C-alpha cells in the first residue's frame, strides 16, 4: 500500500478513481481502510476517493504526536497537502465523524461538503464512569474486552448470524488495536466538544444515523445526537437508515450508498 510521511509518522492510504475528491475516515472499531469496502467501488466511479488509516490505527504509524481528534484533524490537512488536494468532501463515521467536524471547523475553505455518520458533537458525560471501567479492564485483559462489547452492541443479532465473515473480520481488526493507543483515543473522545464550533459551518452537510443505534455516540436515545448535529449545523439534514445500528455503511450498504450518492448528486458530483 502507498504511504506518505505525516508529521513524523507514515500514513497508509489508497487513492482510487477520478473526479471531485472525497476523503473517507474510518472509526476506531474498523481501524482499517477496509471499513469502506462497500463504498469505495461505488464512489470511485464518479469521484477521486481517498481512504486512509488514522495515525496509530490499522497500518499507519502512531508517531509521537498526542493521539486524539485534534492531532488526527491536523494529520488530515497534511495528508491532503501531500496528495495535492485543496478541497474535498469529507466523510467520517464515528471517530471519523469527530475528526471531520474538527477539521471542518478549523479549515472552512477546504471542505466542500460534510457527511457525518453515527457521530456526535459531544459524548454525554454520563458515559465517563463506564468508559473508565472498560479502559481499566482493557489494560488487564486486552482488546477482547472492547471487541466483544462492540460486536454485541453495534450490529443486530440478524446481521451477526447472517454475516460470520464480516464478524470475523471486525473481531480480527478490533483486537489488533494496541490497547494503550485505543485507550488514549477513547479518553480523548470523552473530552471532545465541537457543539459550539459547528455553528459556523456553512458547507452542505449530510448527517446519517442508524435507526437502531443505541450506543453512547448515538445519545441517550437513538438519533438523539444526530438530531443535535442537525440543529447546530445550519446546512445539515438527517437521513435515517432503517434497520441499521452503528455502522449503516456495513449493515445496510445498498441503502446507505443510495443516500450518499443522492447527496453527492446535489453537489454536482
């Protein structure tokens, strides 16, 4: 895979297709460009699609910068510079959505549109205790603690039963995370708050959420934080994917791709 140096660490990426540029940012759970495998072939028919591994995840090096959203947002700008991309549609899921928000609010002129999937401008403070407890268990028992919970809460029973290959792939990549890297990122996410800053965004924004997502990022109730994003970003609109939980692009790829392609058409791409 090609790689470029990003502020002291090699970043692994893929660059496919031609046309208006799109940048895809994965979640901490996917930890790999393969998390977009149902989207890249479709999107690259009409766009130049950049998918990459965030610092410290997948195949990209961690380097010596602090592991957190602000570092990842700065890395994204450097990656775009390295690939000679002045402006792009930024698409992020979960952790990737946090990075997309941070990058967009700091670089308004470099974002032609945003797609924020299964993410929030802030995680509810009520999750602090459970996050600390889980991180402590990860330190002693390893990444299987986090991987098992993710499989149970982020995919429906029906999807897990029907897609053992996807579950095996997800388990393998989740467990491959370095525990201390994972903990550092999760603790940083607990401090993240972009709720005020996103009010300055003027680019077209699509918020996508799984109708059945009950994880901490979704809010106390499904769609809660997706609705908050839409209320705070002046140009945002919400698309809800029926039957999907935290990863609509994996659980319901056809429905997700239709929604995303329709949005891109409105941009003229």
